[in-house]
C-alpha cells in the first residue's frame, strides 16, 4: 500500500465516521424533538435504539478526530452501531405490524414500582406514522441505508 492510498483510506475512514456520527446525531435530535416538542413518550425499544446512536455520535464526531491512528476501526464501529440501531428499529417495526413477537416488557402494560400509574407506551403500538410508517420504521430505513453506504465506503480500495 502506498503512502497516497494510505492517506486516502484514512481520509475515507474519518469522513465515514463523521457522517455516521452526524446521521446518529440527527436521528437523536429528531427523536428528542418528537419527545419533548411533539409530546410523544418513547417506549422501551425507542430507548434501545437511541443508545447506539449516542455512541456513534460521540465516536464519529468527537473521538475519531482525536484518535487518528484508530480511524478505520472506529469508523467500522460507528457503522456497526448505526446498523444495530437500524436492526432494533426493524425488529420493532415487525412487532408493530404483528409479524414478530416482542418481549413481554414491551408489549404488555406493566406497573412501575413505587407508583400506581400504568405506563401507556407499548413498543408494539404505533403512536405516530407518516405514509403508514412509524418512527421505528423510519429509523430502520435511514440506519440501514446509512450503514450500507458507510460499509461500502470503508470496503472500497483506493486505486
């Protein structure tokens, strides 16, 4: 591998990690907007989808510029984190369409310890949709496309 191709691969890794981090940041901000501005309370699986995005945003935006020697590895990790969130979103979409079974904690009303309130947010119920797709479905689509593009960019070899 020549020095030029090595620099190109490093630049590609840094850009890919940054883009994965920005996609994750945008999706987190969108989710928080729906929650705090739109008044849509998140379910448990919504929180599951958020954690990989938080990690990807921190890695891709903050850590990759600091750890240049590990840029390629961290870029792949960002891609995998975005993919993980997308797969959780796809699973939740399958639950919402009643194609897949869900965890008991997500599909049944449960009591919160120390409270007499019953949470109304269930993972298999669509609380918002656009063109027949839920927020989980949009998260899945965006994440799977972004992860695919990121993996493609990282797997290409410079000429």
